[in-house]
C-alpha cells in the first residue's frame, strides 16, 4: 500500500509540474503569435506587387 501511495504522489506532482509548463508555453506561443500578426498587419501597406 505504501508503494502505491508513493507512486501516486510522484505521478501527481509530475502532472502538476507538466501542466504548469504547458500553460506557460501556451501563453508564450500565443503572445508571440499575436505580436507577429500585428506586425504583419502594420506593414501590409508597404507591400508592392
């Protein structure tokens, strides 16, 4: 019983850490995408065909 408790504790802690990393990565990717999109829209008048 104690072994299962330790395994569940480490798995739960790992899942929480992974979740936090994924949230931070997702927010970072979203901000970068928004900034790049705004930059493209701002410079679209400079494009000549």
